[in-house]
C-alpha cells in the first residue's frame, strides 16, 4: 500500500512538474486575478478614463482629416479656376490676334 501511495505521489509530481501544466495553472491564476482586478472601482474608472481619452483623440483626428479634405477641395477649386482662366485667356488672345489680322487686311 505504501508503494502505491509513493507511486501516485511520484506520478502527480511528475505531472505537475511538466512545463505545460505549470503554464496552464499559471494561466488560470492570472485569469482569476485579472477578473478580480477588473471588478474593482479603480479598474472601472481607469477603463472609463481611457475610453474618454481615446474618444477625444479620435475626435481630434477626425477634425484634422476634415480640415485636410476642405483644404484639398479649396486647392482643387482654385486649380480648376486657374485652368479655366488660362484656357479662356489663350482663346481670347487667339481671338484678339485674329481680329487684328482681319483689321489689317
């Protein structure tokens, strides 16, 4: 009987001594600790503060992106206006030159 007990004890020690079993038991302990910590008021307040800060940063980024879009649209409109002016000025110069030629004849 004593040999059976020693065999069981040795097999249990060997089993618990395995690296994978130690990691598994450690994981259970850490998960339980995290669960208990997350239930505290401090953790709740920390989560709320972190989320509020994230939303503030997100709003700031959204505003910056919107400003960039508006600036890009303004630049595009100005470029289109300038291009139209260049096209019409060239056409007007051609017309002016054509009129001068007609007047000379």
